[in-house]
C-alpha cells in the first residue's frame, strides 16, 4: 500500500511539484519550437515520455555497473539509442507528424529533462521508481506542451487539433505561432503558473496555521 | 596669450545671472559683532586642532585658540575679544557635532599684537608654508584645504603656473566678486608674494565674464606685472571647479585622482590670496571672511563676518527670512548644504548664506528616462544616470569601476535631470561607501601585516 | 563565394538559432546574466560548433553514408559532440581558470546544447545531399556567431534590466522569456531575406 | 517662530525648463501637425484610430498601475506619445480594435512589465506595430488611397490603391506627392513636410539629439546613393535616393522612433552608431528582403536590441582618465 | 544481420577512437584539482551573502581549501555546515557560537524620536546621513530608510510601516552581518538571541540632550546600575554596559528603567519553583535570595513569592536540587516581600494550562 502511494507521489511529483516545464524550466527548445499546434505537442510529449521512461529504466538498471566517471557518455549512448528507435518508429507509423516535428525528434537526445532525470534520479534510484519518475516527468512535460500548444494554436490559428474552434469573425493572431509568440506566451504562462503556485502555498500555509491553532 | 579651452559638459543656470544680480552691486559692509561666537576647532580638511584655551580664559582677537595637529592642519584663532565660555561640541552645517570654542564677546575688539613679516620678498617656500599654517590659511573658496600643505611643494614637482580663482561660478554668491573690487591690489600682492616664494613663472587670473568690473579692477591692479594674465572666462558652471579651471586656462588635464600640482599648477582662491596678503603684510590671521547673504531675505548683502558668528545673526541683520523661504543653505545653491537650524557658526569655508523658496528641486523623483542630459553636462564625463541606478541597487563596486570617484559633486547632472532624480546625492553616497571600504580595507591590510610581522618575530625568537 | 556569404548571413541573422529556431535556449537563458560570461559561452559554443561541424561531416561522409548507417546519425553525432565538449572543458581548465570558473556548470551543458547537434544535423539536411566540408564549417561557425550575438546582446539587456526596477514577479525566467520574445521580434525582420 | 525647513541634497536648483512631462509635451506638439495631416489625408478613420490608440494607451497605463498598486504616472504624458506613435504606424483601413490591442501590448507588455517608464528596452509603439503586422498582415497593409481634404464626401468607402510606394511593384509617385503625403501609407508616415517640421521643432527645443537623425538619414542617403547611383529621376521609379528617403517610415523613424531616449544609446558616439546601424539594417531589408517592403521598424527594433551593448561599449572616459596603473609604476 | 554488425562495429570503433583521444587530452591537459574545494562549495549554503568576510561562497570554499579560513567560517550555515566542512578537510568543527541574531539597538520610533526636518532625497540611510546627518533629532537613531533591508539576502529585516524603524525577523535572520556592516548609524548589532536584557540605545550623550530628542533613549540615570544586585552593570559614555558574565537575568534593570531604553525579555521572565516534595527546609535559598522572595521556617517547606525575579541564584545552592526556574506566568509584583503575600505564584507554563 505504502509502496503504491509512494509511486503515486513520485508520479505526481513530475506533474506538479517538479513539472519540468513550468517549475524546473527545462527542455525549453522543443517546448517553444513545436508548440504551435496541439497535435505536435502531443506527439512530441509522447515521444519524449517514451525516451524518458526507457532511458530512466535502463540507466537505473545499469546504475551499479556504469562507473561514475563515464556516466555522462553512457547516458548519451542510452538516450541516443532510444531516440533513434523513436525516430525510426515515428517515421514508419506517423510520417506526417514526423515530418512536421523534423529535426526536433533527433534533438530529444539533448533535451535537458532526460539528462537531468538520468543524472539526478535514475542513476540513484531503483528501476521501478525511476520508471514511474520517467512516466511522471513525461506526463508533466506532455501536459505542459498540450497546455502551451493549445493556447498558441487557439489564439494563433483559431483552431484546436486542426479543427476550427474560434468563430469565423476571429482574426487569428498569427504572431503567436511564430517564434516571438512562443517566447512571450511561455513567459506569460510561467507568470500565471508562478502566481497560482504562490497563491496555493499561501493557502496551504494559512490552512496549516489554522489547523495548528 | 593663453588660448582658452572649453571643458566638457557644464551648464548655464539662469540663476547664475539673476541670482548674482541681487548682491553683486552691493559693497562689502562689516557685520556688527555678535555677542557670542562658536569657533569650531576643525575648519579645514584634515586633523582637528588642539584647543589651547579652557573655560574662563580671556582671549583677544587674533589669538591662536586651536593649535594645528599633524601635517594637514591649520591654526584656529579667536575672532572676538572676550571670555571663553566653554569648549564643547556644537552642531555644524553638515549636521555633525564638532568641538567648538565658545566665546562671549566683550565688544572691546582688542587685538593681539600683530607682527607683519619683516622682509616679505625673502620668504621662501618653507617659511610661507609655516606662516600659512600659523595664520590658519585654508582654501577660502569652500574646499578649506590647508594652504600650508598646498605651499609645500615636493622637490620633484615642478610648478610653473599659479592660478588665481576668481571664477565664482556658483549662482547667488558675490563674495569673491566684491572682494576683487575692493581689494584687487592686495589680492595681486598676495599672489605675487606666493609667486616669489615658490618661484612660479606665471600667474593666471580666471574670472567669469559676468563680472566685467572685477576683470577690469584685477587687470588694472596687475598691469605692471608682465607675469600676470587676467582671463575673462565664459560664464559656464562649474567654471570655478579646480580641474575645470586648470583645463580652461592652461589646457592641462588634471589626472584622475591627482592634484593640479601634478600638472604643474597651484590654484588658490582670490579670497585666500587676500588672506595671505594680510597674513604677510599685516601679520593678521584669518578671523573674518566675506559672506554673501542672498535669496529670500529682506535685505541681501555682502558682509565681512567674524568667524564663528551664528547664521542667525547674519539673517537678523539682513532683516530675517522672507515667509516664502523653504530652504536655508550654507553656501551657494549648487553645492551648498541645506541646514535646518540657524545657530550654526560661520566657518572659513562659508562663502554665502542663501535662502530659497520652494522650487522644482523639491519635486519627487520619477523614473530615469535615459535622456542622457546628465552625462552630456557632466564636467567629468561620467554617466550619472547609470551610477545612480548602481548605487540604488547597492552595486558600489561596479560604480567604482565606472569612475564614480571622479565625481566633483558639482550638481550639474541633478540640475539638468528632467526626471528630477537626486543624481548628485547618489554619487556622493557611492563615494562615501567606497571611501569607507577603502579605509577599512587599508586598516585590514595593516592589521594583517602587523599580525604577520608579529608571527615572524615570534618565529625568529623561537629560533 | 556568394553561397558562403548567404550561409553566414543566414546563420547569424535570418535563421538565428535562438531567435528563430529555438535551439540552445537553455544556455541562452542560463548564461545571459553577465555580458562577460555570455561572451565566454558564445566563444565556447563557436569553438565547439566549428569543430563539431568538421568532425560530423567527416563521420557522416566517410563512415555513415558509405556503410549505409544514416539512421545512426544521431547517436554518432552526439558521441562526437560529447567528446569534443569534454576536451574543451579540459583544455579550458588548464589554460584559463577564470573562464573555466565563469562558465562553470554550463560547459558540460554544451553537450546538451541542442544548437550543436542541431547544426550538425542541419549541415546534412539543409540542402540536397548536405553542405560540403567548407560550407558545413562556415555554417557551424556562422550559426554559433549568431548565437553569440543573441546571447551577448541579451546579456547586456539583462544587465540593464537588473539595475532597473522590473517588478519582482518578472525576475528570472518569465522576464527572460518575455524579453527574449520581444528581442526575437526584432530578428523577424530578417526572415525572408534568404529563401 | 519655528519653521520646518526642507533639507535636501545639493544642488538646490533645478532646470525648471525640463521635466519628463515637458519633454513628452514637446514630442506631442511635434507630432500634432502630422496628426492633423493624417486626418486631412485619411479622414475620420485616422481621427478614430488616433483617439482609440491614445485613449487605450492612457487607460492601460492607468489601470495597470492601479492594479499593481503603483503610483500612477499617466500625467507624464508618455502614454499619450506611445499611443500617437502607434496610431501613426497603422493604416487608415485598420479596424479600431487593432489600435486598442496594439496600445495595450505597447503599454503593458513592453513598458510596464519591465518596470515602466524608462525601463523598457524596446520601443513600445514599434513592437506593438510589428506584432500587429506579423499577426494581421492583410489588415495592416498600407494601401488606402488618401482623399486629401475631401474626406466628408469620401467617408463611405476607402479606396484601395493597387500599389504602395514601396513593395513588389512600386507605383510611381511624384516627389511632391511623396513629400506632401498624398500617397497611400501608414497614417503618420506619409506627410514628410509635417514630420520634418516636427523634427526641426524637437531639434530646436533640444529634445532630441541631432546625431541619431543625422546619422540615420545620412547613412541611408549614402547607401542608397551607392546602390542606385542616382539622386532622382522620374524614369527610375522607386530606384533612386530621394524616392527611398521620402517613402515609408524612414523620416518618422529617424525623428521620432530611433530618437526615443529609453531605447537608444546615451553616449554621443553610441547615438551615431545607432543612426548608422538603423540605416544599414533598413537598407538591407528594403533592398534584399522581398517579404517586407518596409524595414524601418525592424531596423530600429534591431538596434534597440543592441542598444545596451552599444551603451556598454561606448561609455565615455572620465575627464582626466588614466589607465589603471601597471604594478610598479605607482598610482 | 550484417547491418547490425556493421553498425555495432562502427559505433564501437568511434567509441574506441574517441576514448583514446579523451585519454590523451586528459593526460596532456591534466590539472591537479582539489576535489575538496568542490565538495566544500557543495555544502556551503550558496547564498553568496558575504557574511564570512569573503566574496561569496566560492571564495570561502577557496579560502577554506587553502587553509585561510576555518571550518566554521560560515555564519549562515552554523554548526551543521561547519561539521560537514570539517569532515571534508579533516579538522575539528570548532565550537558552535551562540545563536546570534541581528538586533536593532534603537527604539526611536517615529512617535518617540523627533525629526529635525523634512527630508527630501533618496530613500537610503547612507544617502540620508550625507544630508545634515539624517533627519532624526538623535544622531544615533535608526533612520528607517531601509538600507539594511536591501542588504539582507534572507528577507529577515524590514522597516516597520508605522514606526519607521528596522525590525528583525529572528526566525529568518542568519546573523550573516550584512546589515550590521551596511548601517551608517551602527544601530544594528549581532547579539545572542537568548539575552534576557539588552541596552537598546546608543546615545552617548548627556541625559538632557537625549531626552530632548527621544522619549525612549537612555538618559544615563544609572538606576539600572544601582539596582543591579550583581554588579553586572557599569556606566560608560553615559550608557550602561552589561557584563554578561555577571548578569543573572533578573531583569531588575529593565524593570526600573524610567525610559525603557533597557529592554528586558519580560515575556520569558523566570521564577524559582521549589519542589515541595524535595525541599528539606535547610533555608540556604532564603539566605541566598537578594529579593526577599523566599520565606519559610527552618525544617519546613520554603515558599517563593511574587517578588522573585528569576535570577536563579538559589538554584545551584540548593543541596537537594529542589529548585527549578520555569517561565513565570504573570508580572512580578515588586511590592511583594516576605510576609506580604502568599507564596503560590510560581505556576510553570507547561503545567499551568487551565483544563
């Protein structure tokens, strides 16, 4: 029971407390680059999750074998392997998405999230926890991507998943799906998230105070 | 003969003309002596004097009551005859307490015996320096740097130019102006004495061109001496700043952190020259000075004031402050200190008392708009807006790197700031913090060295 | 010659890694607090990118393509880059301790600086059959110079913001991101300069 | 009588002639003739846009500062200037909401979120214009024909020009048309006469430094001269120097946008670099970039980005500056 | 199949070549690095506050590695960090200093200390001291313009909105000393958090000058010195100086101070409590007591009355260790002397919760 609860906590940690995008601000490059449309966001999120989960698992399994000194190259090889697999898989099964994500799929290799988790978590924790951590982090990343890309797609093209959502009279604000829009929207989202977190902490603190009184 | 050079930056405040018009036509009148004076023992930059009197002592005018201590120091003399009431700390213009000799005036005005120098032409550098020290000669333009130090030239330094500073660029003030009109000959003679004693080739007199009568008077006074040149300089604040003056008249740049001496120049104020004349030819120490009272007072005037007279007395004689006066300044409006009480004594460095009504100086600060006016008017070519921001973020090291220590606190930046920011104050703050840090660092190093030396001694002893 | 000029202009301004391709954002946001360190980072990236372009070109054309191993591009390239970065780190540590201290944790981060891998892959895909050797190296260097331009200019902006009175909640990433967004608008003027 | 004297730092005098408000007022005065000209040429639509932009800008500033519990600084008039400049960068055909969105972006996103007056590192009006242009390119196309003076009659429908002075197939306009402003274009860009008048007013009042406009226009002149080789000829169409100088936003930019204190360098040499840089980027975009016919805003924005760097590199040396003494030489 | 083999082979070859290269580079550019430095840097708090006297944590780490600083040099990290550092460099952690906090040695709030004039200028104490030495009438007073607030890296000091004087948040204060160093008026001082009494005034002036300016300034009346039964207070420069070695924490000085400049931690004042089960009625405590607060006949249980100041002199003297010093619940009654009140006052805090 407690084991399960623990895993759940690890999973939720990736989505909330240590959300890679909003809290840790890692892996900015793909976040900004491909969040112009929701389907791209989902695709990228899932691909990254796949790599994250398996690299976490493998690294955790090998953590006692890999010498401390060469751990970074080892991580690179493990991660690069899974990225190559994902790349090939996506080329085979979802060629259109693969085409639109382009160079950013091989670039999953250098996504700081994966490195950070390998280094700070998987290399020190048992396989099961690492796997769940990878899942949680991946889910957090995917959710963040979906959130950002839906905002950008909605405002920037007036659509969601390619379907027209906004009324015809809406003039889509094209800049939001261009590079400046990516930076600015993520910045604004971060502001919102920070404000929300602050409000939540305040709420928690005041609740804790009330309870203690 | 000499080409005129225009220093960078600078401003032309309207008050430079209008403000001076109030008093520049009024001849110097002697201010009645107050019933009590407070004479601070530190009226110069350097070490405070040691008091030579105690409660109850009888003193005469011109009697030395403070003995100079250390090299950078100048004597202090009684300005009235009477009885010493006490030697106690009093608040001076900067708000700090300093020990003062308080004397009750007996209005007899009995002087000590004055002994003029027998052969003024035979004075050499050392003798004139000693004379300046004992006569309490300091820079009467406001800097109050002991002249004894100024006159002791290091043997390796060659000085070829003596500059008489009659620029008086500070708005409202006309003390030097009137002094030059009244005592042109004495000023020139004083300068000549110094010139001969220190073997200086030429004397340049710099006077702003808003004082044509003073230029005329000075030219006339020195027309027989070919080594003298009187230059009419454009009215351009801060023309009277030492570094600016040297550049204007000689084209030489005083190096950052250096003295005019390094460029072969000595600068003295016309008032100091006059005081030197008196010390040499009359044997009379500095016991009074000319003070302009101007601005929001009933009767603006130029007074000859005994040192230690409270500001109150000056104001009373001038009919008191007008009701619209909001700020009372010890000095001129650009560099003077605002004071909040009227019992502050006049010291050697005080050339004016100015009262101002509410002005845009009291508007609130708003954000810097980066217009660049401050840096274009800065005579030292600094960027005050950035220095100001650095100071407010506590980034003093960076401010030091950007040269804040060069600031001469002339106030041109603040004057011209459209956002009404207190740029001068922040530069001054940075300078203070940095100076203190340097001092602390020096003390720390000294302690460290002492510790090391002690350790070495112990080791050697052990051997 | 003309094509090289185009590559340079393209790399520095038009397809600026940071401003229009979102590559190297981590370093761009992380090492842009001081102009001096930003310049150091830019230099390090330039160095690594130029050499990485060279090596990846060699591996791509003399190893992977002849052996039909193009699918192993990612893994081979990242290995090369990792090794290069490691070497640069060691060289820096020996030759310039101050620069090494200043760049601190960010040197290893060049490994995960996607700009380096991005440029290596870009070299092979930018035109049909990839750039030739000289073009690759020029492209890598130009891209890195564009990165340097962006990061140094951004660092100067951040230094200015630091002594300003930006609201507290804009400190850190939100402010940096929005600032970078405004900055990238200025770079938008070049898009379309080269087709 | 115990009076409470005010004690503050020296100097106790201020130049009563300058204040932020006064400077902004001067800019507004300098912009007014152009505003009148734009209304003259483009009619009520222009007036509408001007009003919407200015009112929204002021309101945005006011409400933002109320919301964040700051002192309101609306009275320094800077928001009015931003609003006017933004409107000047809109075509007469732009819908009113574009002006409103632009103003909010300029004031809140670009200016206030970075600390308000003097803290923004890019020109608010230009950023807003560029965002609008990148977002709604078709609505921002500057192809409304002016109906000089007859705007009451023509208020109904905006006539659309087939070609603008700059662009893929530039129409040929006479120099006088370009100078007087009787051409399609953004509201404040067309009438060069009033722009130059305003610019001269600012120069005379000492509000702007001559270096930026001089370096800007001078460099542009030289570059276009070298490129086209002809000062002016009717046959060359748009391919001559004067045509280029008098079309697009060059003059508006040179006098009113590039000279924005906040986003241009402080040092004299920095300002020269700013002018030269603006003109060079403008030249590159106009000549080599077919996707944007007009590069003035991008050019100025690009130089805005570089301004802190230029400032850093052109810090003046203190008077009497000595290089830090080498060890052994002594201080 | 061969494809995989070739792939593996190539990868292995690349790996081999590069590992050789790396090894070579490593050899050529080997730098003798002190890993201890990095470890030390790791355990330091990383606030870069400069409280240690070095320019930030990196500098301190360098200094400790070089032997120029001792293990407990970091005032912020306290004993925990000192122990870790000591473990790394293999020395003794040293004794932990008393837990100190920054203390504002001035109570001259805006309603107590007069202002000299309307200050118009930069909101910064150092800047304000340049203008007529600040606008507080007392030259030793806290100016309340927040220079210390900006110096604090831990958000532990603030200017009270109403009283316009600095207040320290003792929970957050790490005693790094940044505020102490920066205060131009020297009103901040690092003092042990547990001190029972403090002199919260620095006015080294004649009493009449002080009372002209401030309602709560020390007027040098020497009442505290005279009331102290333990000779712990001496006067210097018109101010009391407490000898912490002699002070027993009876807080009588704070009680008698006419202005309040002598602050006492009266909320945590103690009282002697005699365990009735243990007391043997020897009467030593009664003899020792300087405040006539213990009564009782010989051989009978002794009582403590409301006059007890909590000085604790009786505690070590009790042969059967029957006396404890709990925190008292209500204000001391100075009039209570032996025989005037009942000796039932001392109710320890923890036991005294009603119901």
